[in-house]
C-alpha cells in the first residue's frame, strides 16, 4: 500500500512563530488531506488538497503531486494550534494516515 | 448538520463481554469508515462501506470484530468477545468521496 511519512515528528514553537510541516507519500495520489487532532482527541479536517495551494486563515497547504509531497504552513501560531497534525493519502477510497507531527505551542 | 455522531463516547467493559459501537454518518455521505487509534499503531482503517455495502474489511483484526450498515444512516461495529488488547479509541468517519469527516470517537477500555 501507499506509504505516508511526516516530519518532523515533534515540534515546539513559541506563540507567534511560523512553522512548516511536511508529508511525503510513496505513490501518485488524487486525494491528500490534512487533519488536526486537538488535545481532547477530536479529529478535524483542515484541507482536502490533491494539488495546488489552499489557504484558510493562518493555515495554508501546498501539494506538489508530481514530486509526492505536501506542506502545511502555520503562521503566527497560537496555543490553540497545539495537537497532532496528520496527513492522509488514499489507496482507492481508503485513507492511509501518517504518524503525525505533534505540535506544542507555548505562550 | 450535526456531523458524524457516535455512541457511546466511553465504554468500559470486562474481558469476554460483547461491545457494540454505533455511528450515524453525515446525511448524504455515501462512504462510511471505521478507524481504530492506539499509541502503538496510530490510526488504522478497519473497514469501509460504500452505499451500505462493505467494500474492504481487510483491516478488521480478527473474527471477533464485525461491522454492519443496515441503512444509510446507521452503522455498528461489534466486538465479541472483547479482549484487553482491543482497548483503543474507535472513530467512525463519513465522506461523499472527497473530504473525510470524523466523529468524536468512542474510547473503549477492556479490563
């Protein structure tokens, strides 16, 4: 099946700092998604981004499908951004999740 | 829309007991997924349905696990008999073919 690798595994930021999270995938995809799991365990979808760039407030994502990677940018980080960020790529309609990047934003 | 609804939110049971987890997908979504999350294995897909039909159950750990979707608005995941290693958070998610929406999860503890 498809392999999904995320980096870095852990990230600690001072509030207000910017960060970039990376997701590499092993095969061509037509569906790449980013999720945020907050400290209470809730999984929230952030982006559906098979290619190109999308922005939502302080978050943006870029997927370069031909090079098999996606980036999630977080600008002016806030403590509420803490949690684990997952990317997921499909095999057919089954999403395979990476191990995630654990982000801690400290005030 | 209320989003994906799961019940119960927490379940504590003894080894050997039957456990039934329930899910109501978002109305209009024709894909339903059951995932399990543990510290050791992360998020694993157990089974998914399309138009109420099971498409791939290769992620179901063993015969003790079964899932049904009798109609477009309801699915169950059953574990019988339960074992301590089944302790995990079980997520249901639904989709119309693109973005995936997760329910709040059921935290299962088997003692």
